C-alpha cells in the first residue's frame, strides 16, 4: 500500500513539473506575441543598424526593478507586456487596456478626436454589457456618462485611478509572486567567459 502511494506521489510530482514547464513556456509564447504585435512596444535593442531589430529578455536586475514600484513595471515596455500577458491569464486584461486607453486619451490634442475617443472608451469599457467592461461603481459610471457629452482630458480620471489602484493592490502582487516573474529574476549561471576580439 505504501509503495503504491509513493508511486502516485512521484507521478503527481512529475505531472506538476510538466505543468510548471508548460505554464512557463505558455508565458514566454504570450509575451513574445505581445512584444511583436504591440503597437506600444518600442524596440529595446538592435543587433544591426537598420530595420531589423530584436527584443531581448530583460536582465534579472532590470526585472527586479519592477518589484520596487508598480510604475516601474508600467514604464518598462517588456514589463508592461509581461504584466498584460499575466492579466490575460487571469481573465482581467480589460483593466490594463482601459488604463492604457486613458493614457492615450490624455495625450489627445484635437477636441473632435477627444470626443470620439471618449465615446469609444465609454462604449468599450464603461457602459453596461460593454465588451471589455471594467469593474467600477454605478456613480462613477454615471459621472463619466455625463462628462463625455463635453469631453475633457479628465473624463475618465476617477475610473482610471480606481482601476490603477485595483491593479496595484491585487494583480501586481500576484504578478510578482508568479512563476513567470520569478523566472525572469533568476540569474543564469555563466558557463563560459566571453573572449574579446
């Protein structure tokens, strides 16, 4: 009986190991996808001068900076893409998408574009049954509905602050505990010393 229990335990451990590797591989695939397809992603480093540019995994030191402050994570393109992939895995990516839409909205200069962008944000994230409806209270939704009639750069400020706070206090700590983030922070042992030319 004990022997059968040990085999089952070893099999369970092996299965957990396979699942962990699958999850990390899935994270890397998602992150690669986001970095290649994100219109916000800037090219971080280039092997050659010219049009061909490549994205590089951040150093463990760079990744560790993301744990110092939520803003550090959001300011880093790779970090933002990683956080976005994490939120997608938790089925709450609408929060970061709304926050990014608000950041873009605040940079809008033209009053006509301001109004059309405000309506789009409202239709996508605020109104009841919106495709990416964010979780905010009824009063804030009503205030936004009134404010977008004559859109200003502050239309979504209260909602954006609530969503930021929600991400900072809930999703961000879970991201920092995630296996993917922990993997980014690991230092890989150096096996060979690079020879200078």
